[in-house]
């Protein structure tokens, strides 16, 4: 929906992987092609990106353990949080607002698959960047 075409956003969810992706593979947690994507990578790495910037957190996901994953995109950067703690940040401005006709996929990738092997709970997506409580 056009309401999700925002220069800022937050994706917040809980994930429990059955296993880590094989080398060279990934598992989609939430994706809307070009708008944003949140993926589990080999080694327990986590990446979140949108046009212009991606942040990668190393070795933060462990199979069989629930983790709260939050990806926040402000006008100038993208930040990853695990269980409310900042674990990665990347700077980069996003191009002016664009219309993205792609759907939002939970537990996979739009359009190529990358299905999640595990569980996802309490997915929330909103148009403002997350700021953890102090």
C-alpha cells in the first residue's frame, strides 16, 4: 500500500530460526522489494536495508533462541537492534520518496523466495524510526 512508501520506517518482530542459512544463502524475515528487506544470513548475521543503505550485524542470531529484531530507517541512516540494544548502524541517505508497487512478504523474499526456516511472531511495521527507551 502507498501508506508504506515512507522515507523512514521501523520493522520490529520476534524470530526463532530452526537453523542458519547455508553459505551463500539467506532467509527473508520481512521484504518488500526495493522498499526494505530484513534477512538472516549465514553465521547468524542479520542485514536490513532499503534503497541507498544497508546495516549488517554479525553473529546475532542463534537457532532455537527467540530474538527481538528491530530495523529503523531514519532520513540519514539505518540501525539494527537486537533485544532493544543497538548492534549495527550504517549511514546513507535515501532517495526522495518513491512508489513501490511490491507487496510486503513475511517469512520470505519478494520476488525470489529465500523462505524462512523457523518462527516469526508479533510483526510490526510503522513509518517512523524506532528509538529505544532510555
